[in-house]
């Protein structure tokens, strides 16, 4: 946020890259740890401004979990099954958003590689995952990788 004189405050600059985030919660974040979401948000904000954040899950979230998600600027979407299909659909929908330059997809599902190839043709692509789940094929197609191992304090830098 920049202060421009006393009358105008710029909350979000159009010069910063807009980021759309879609997270596959059952595989990536089985528990909604506040510190992980905070650190993930801070890391993503080094790339640009998060304009949309969805956490897709197939289970009911508690009120506390919902508050944690919303306090970090994300929104939960509860689906009945096949979270990976919903992650794919939401990600492809985000390619049509004009204010987004980077799509950040959080998943451990290696079957989404063909989807990544489609997303990459339209936007820059960031992968959010655990280091053990990132394949060389995935590494070759994304522009950025955010390893959760190093955000949760357990990984070694």
C-alpha cells in the first residue's frame, strides 16, 4: 500500500501482477494451519497481489477453519467429490480473468500436468506443493514453485 499525499492511498497497484490462487485442500492442506496460510500468502505477495483465492475441499469446514481461511483473504468452496476436477474447472475459468497475470495452483495431483500445459499457454503459472510431489515434468512447465516444506518450518533451506 502506498501513500500518495494525504488524499489518496493506493491499495493495489495496477503495475503489480495479479494472482489467482486455487488450492486442492484434501491433498495439499489436510488441516488448515493458520501459520501455513499466512506464510503462503506472504510468499505469493512477493510475486504480486492476490486478487482471488479459493480453497476447494470435499469436507465440511468448521467455523474456526472458515475464519482462518477468510482472515487470510481466501474463500472456501465445498464440493461433494472429485476435488481435482473442481480445481481444474476453477483454474481454467481463471484464464479468462483479465486482472490476473499469474495462476497459483496448489496440488499434489500429478495427473493435472495436462491442465498445467493449457494454463501455461495463457498465464504465468506457479505451483504450490510439497517438494516430494513435484516431478521434473511439472518443474519444466511452471514459472514458479512454492515448496510448502519450507513454509511450515520443518524443511531445511
